[in-house]
DNA sequence: AACGCGGGGAG
DNA sequence: CTCCCAGCGTT
C-alpha cells in the first residue's frame, strides 16, 4: 500500500484491510473482487491484484509461511528490490538497502547525485550509495531513520537547520540543496473524452460492467462508456440491448491519471423494462447503490454512484 | 530505457 | 494550478 502512496493516506485503508483479511491464508482465499473493494480509492490497483497473488504464492510455494530470504521475497508479485529490502530489514533486521522517494532525496543531496531521477545511470548510482551507506548494525533503525529524515526534514522545503547530516551533506555545504534531486521533466498529458452512462432500471439499480484485467482500473467495476460521437441511446440499443431514455446530462468533469486526463460527461438514463439482456458472463450487473460494494470501484465512479443514493 | 499505472495532499 | 508520494511490471 505504501508504494507511491503517503503514509497518512494508507492508514485507514490498512486498518480496514487487515480487519477484513487478517492473514496470508485469508487473503489467498479471498475473492479478487473483495480485495479490490478493500483497495478502492487507493489507486494503482495492480498492487492489490499482485498482493493477492503473492499470498497465493506463499500458500503454495512456502507452506503459508512468509519467506525470509531476499531472493524469495523479491520474487513475490509486486515486491521489487526496495520493498523486499524494507520488509526484511524492518521485520527481521537483515542488512538490505532501500531506495524509496525519501532515501533518494536524502542521498541525492548528500552526495550531489545529478541526472534525470528515472535514468538507469542515476538509479544505479543511488543504489550503490544506498548499499555503501547501509550499516552492519541496527539496519532497521537506519532504514527507518533515512525514510523519516526524507519525510520530515529533507522534503520539498528542507529543514537543514535541524538536520543531523549537514556536516556530511555536500548540497548543503555548497548551498545547492534546492537543486537536488533534479526534478522530473514535466510531461504534457493528453486528454481523452467519454460519456459515462448512469443507466438505472425500474428499481433504481445501476448497470455496472467489469473493466478488462489489465490497463487503467483493471478488474474494477465501472460504468458503460461511449464516445461523444456516438448517440448514447443508439449505443445502448446496439451494445447492451437496452431501450433507454435520456434523463439528464450532468456537468463534465476531469479525472487526471498519471499519464492522461479523462474528461467525462455523466448521462443519467433510464432503461425501459422491455429488454433486460445485458448480463454477459458475469461481466455486467445491476447494482443497488445503497448496498455495500460488490468489488473494486474507482473513485470518480464511486462519487457518481454516491450521488444516486437515496 | 521508456512507459503504464491512481489518487490525493501540500504548496 | 504543480509536484510527488514507503515503486513495480511490462515492453
């Protein structure tokens, strides 16, 4: 959960998740829908699918006991070098470096590591520094301290006056702390437009459909979409076999992903009871918005559904 | 080496 | 608005 996500954001999700699925066995046995429902709103949903796969792998390959070697831990789905190092150093005291956003910032400033942050040369240099700086003793305390330093003092507006590393920090000695690490080059995000169809039946249930297993919002439940060039009612008849009437056009909103903008216009539509064939192999369902989540729902979709609650 | 992958909080 | 967060997997 903490990959690319702030601690304060994670805490309530973590509490809820651990209450519902308190063990590796429970997670492995849970449905992907339940796991995604618990993850809904956190983003980067492949983490949730990988976490469940990791639990299954531990059950199958490690007899349900969490592995304790680096090679076995880093082989778990969704666990890379830094996460494996964090798990084994913090939980078991093993000597492994970590390199998250906090450590990257501290090391970049301390040792004047230039270059684009994502470039492999920069990465290699930072990992080498992380390895060389990691002590033989008290590794858990060291790694935790590096992350806390990056989070509390060595952030966007650094508090060098209180930092214990200033005697060693080259950026501070040269007065160039603000220049490190080098910022990512800003990218121009493309935008995509769509209608989101809020189709309700005579009982007020909303039609949801499952998104493909890969890509944005993979495996989550979402609303039917059609392009602005298509006629929504015609589209519903052709694609869903539903006779509909258009009730209202809601204001356009923008949802920004890490790599594009989604400009969506929600349409309130009512399905006429005549045609009800739109349940394709469990990939579509009529959802009562007053009931608990049936699976993962992305935040913008959840907000729209919440607007339908009675 | 570059890209895909969410959502939100802080400034 | 912009920036970036306890990064990883795929191509």
